[in-house]
C-alpha cells in the first residue's frame, strides 16, 4: 500500500450522517454471471464468481483468504512482511498465491495477469500518478473493487473515508463475498465480528478515559490515522480513544506538537520494514517533550502487523489484542477477552 509513502493529505470537514453502527447488510443480488453492488456510493458490476482476482496489499489479501477464495486469486502484490502473520491466521492457503510484485504493482504488471477483478484502494494500489486507477482498469475490461475505507470524500480531492470504519469492514466482506460467490462465508465472518465487538463493548470500563496514539511512522511529522481509518475502529472497540479521532480522514499526518498535546496513555505501532519497532521507540525517546510522556517513559508500546491495522477482517483481532495490552499495563480492568492468535511483535 503506497500509504507508507504518502505526503501530507488534505484534511476535510466532518461528514454528516455517519453512524456508529450499521444494520446488517444484505448480500447483493446476482444476475446470471454478474453481480451489481454499491462501491464508494456508486453501482458497479462484477463477474460472479470472480475467477482471476488481482489482490493488492495485506489487508485485502486477508479478506480474500478469510472468505476462502485463495483459488480465485490469480496474483497478489504488496504482501511485504506480513506473510508470517497471515500464515498463522490462514494456514498454507497463503502459499498458494502467486506474488506478482513485492510492493505496489505497475499497471502493466496487473494487466499481464489477465485478472477479471482487482481488489485495491486509493493509496492502496490505485493512484493517478502510476496510471493504475479504477477507470484505466475498466477500460481494459477489468472490474475494479475499491476498498471502502479508501473511498474519496469528494471527487478530485485526496481525503478518504465516507463511512464509520466497522461499517467499511462489513461492506467489504459482504461485497467481496458476493463477487467471489461466498456469501454464506461472508455472513459468518460479519456475525463473528459482531459477536466479538459485543463482548468488547460489555467488558468492564476503564476507571478513566484512555488515549492511544496510533504511530505509523515519523520524520518531521507523524503519520497516524483519523476517524475513518481502521485504527479508529480498533482503538474504540478496545475501550480507548484514538488521539487523532477528530481528524476527518483515514491515514494522515500530524505534528509532533499534536503528539505531545494528546498526552497518550499508550502508543500503538504499525509494523513494517521501512521503519522498525526499534526505530520508532528511538524516535520517541529522542524527541523533547515526547520522551517525558509517561507512555514513553514506561514503555507502553504495542506493535502489530500492518494488515491488522489497515481496514480488514483482522481488525477485530487487533482490537482484542489492544484490550489485552491495556489490561496488562493496568489501564483497564480484566475482561477475560483474549485474541485467538497473539500477533504482538514487541
């Protein structure tokens, strides 16, 4: 996902009409060998079941694997360092996938695999600068699915996110379930997420509000995630507050001064090779004002793989892991909630 190399994104106003939860979404109807769904607010037609999907980025790879659609994937890209974690969750299904590009694919790389559908998103593979966009794919006879979290708020602008992030995950599971002909499995996954979210909601409340800062990477600014990104869903489900939850975007940059002002009780790190866990800890401990924060001084750091933070079915595992960490740091009372797989890397 080229989110890793994004420059500062333009922040937009708060969108009206976003609700905290959405009613279960019915599976889209199929007609013949096609299905029509609503993707980023517009109707779109896809072959169903898709036979040769090109899937970019670990969170969308996890989506295909969770649905049991590995045999319908022609190629993947941008797997990077998440392979061990995805293998723990989905077994050897990951090894049946052909890696066409280690990172964001070129348009020619996608076309060479002759896919019928591509799963990607704006700044998760799609970008005007590279010529790999939904429009160019449609012109080549390929049906482009856009990750719901990455839907742009307005045409011609870069700010992303149009629905509450758990709603985005539910929509993607339901829509891609219909595209792959795996509606029943999609419904099972949505029901499992709802059940586990309900358990988190019923967990004992922390004695005081807890703030978590999502730390993706940093230079002269810090890359974090606002109220439309996967981390917002994860952090709030765990019983805490996202330090950038007032920013109306998905992934965005904020100042170091904003980090200090938010007084986070803990830092959550996105793990990938370009800036390691040790690098991020060193940055925090070397920054005046930040180093003195209790979260830094006491080492309240949670490091999870990239595909758990970016929008997808593993967000619920991340929420359970974060809750467990908050309890371990003494910030939240015991809940008995444990993720099925411990993916912490710190």
